[in-house]
């Protein structure tokens, strides 16, 4: 069994980004600039956004964090997005999800200028992705493809089973892995909460991707001998042994599944660090396309 080391791969990619930022400054080009909108005080979102800001600092990007309280009006958020769309100093920006229930998330995403949508969530970018046209790819699917590529895992002609059909992971991943590309060319089965016979389907998978957000859902008896397992789950569960009082749990029962796998991603240290890198890659790309 080979443990897929997302920390190591992301460190290498991060160093390449830092080098490119240095090259840009030698050429007299400005620092890439990523902005983030954060609404409320959700612990998970706070942690993720703080990590994104720290990443920017480490690779030499400029970053701007715009905060709103939980009771922000939709129109206030729309105004902030409009400002970022029109601000030539900002190359790309994200609105951290989830948003409070009174906010229409789809309208917010659609208000983002697609050329600054470094999360790749705008319908135009999703549509381009589906057609195989150049676009900003969503972070988690792109990070997974880069891990598969780095470890030279064969995908062509293989059966990939994805559990979870979210807009930001399962659905785009099912499109990317079934495209005529490398990595890609898989036969993809996209499973979800209404799927019947899930265990039998999983047992047919050469590549099994768990992205449903249920800790330790995928048990050893659902895994074919020699399968590749990608665990996208990052659920905070209470823990008595950590200072923070919680730990991150993946969607895979690692102890049961790992002995059967050819490759497996750990949680933490697998997919998570790659997700953060893609945001930096997309921002660098956005800065490059603006040629400033
Ligand atoms: N919430 C969970 N993952 C993400 C992400 O990749 N981008 C944004 N904007 N919000 C998220």
C-alpha cells in the first residue's frame, strides 16, 4: 500500500508558485492578489480562510480579507462582489461557503466575474470545464487529478466510483475523470444518498472516491483488493486527545480500508493540502491572464 502524501506534493507545487512570483517581480509585474469574503464566525470557515491567507503570504501573494457578520444583507454582499469585480488590483477572489440561509448562494456565485472566479464555481467556468475548454477548475477536483498524475496512477479504462454528488466535488470530478484526457478516460459511476446496492458498486471500483462528508463511512468490506482510495472527507469530530477538542475525520475507515489498497490518501495530509494549492495556482493564472 502506498500512502499518497498530499503534504509533500503540495509543498513542491507551492515552491514552484513561489518561484514564479519571484520571476514576476524580476519582470516588474505586480504580486498576484487574492481576496476572500468571509461571512459569520463558523469555526470551519474561519480556519479555512485563515489558512488561505497564510498560503498567500507564504508564496508572496497580496491577500485581502473582507468580513461580514452573519446577518449581512444580500445587497451588501452583492455590492462587495461588484467592487471586487471592478477593482483592477484584485486578480481573483472567493466567497467562502456555506453562506447563511437567508443568502441566495447561487445569485452570489453568479455575480462573480468569471475571469476572477478562482474557485471555479461560476456556471460559465463549470460549463467550460464540462466542454473541456480552458477554465478555472474547482480546487478539490483539480487537486485530486494532480495527485493522481503525480503518483502516475493509471486511470484510462478503469472503473471509478465516486460517492457524493456535490457541486464542488463529486459532480465536477465525475465530469473530469470521464473526459477523454489524462488523467481521465475512466468509466465513472456517481453514487449518492439514493443509490441502491452501494456496497456492490464500490466493490467493482478500481478507483474509489469518498466525498459525502460522513466520517468513516467507507468500510473495509466495501473495498476491492488493490483499489485506489481517495478520501475527500474533512469532518470535525470531537476528540479528547487534541488541544482544540476536535480532530478531522475522513469519509474512509482508514484502518480497515488501507490494507486492501494499492494507494490511499490519509486525512489529514491527503487531498486537503492540494485543495489550497489549486486556489493559488488559479490566482497565479488569473494574474498571468491580466498581464500586469
Ligand atoms: N467551502 C468549502 N470548500 C470551499 C471552497 O473550496 N471554496 C469556497 N469558497 N468555499 C468552500
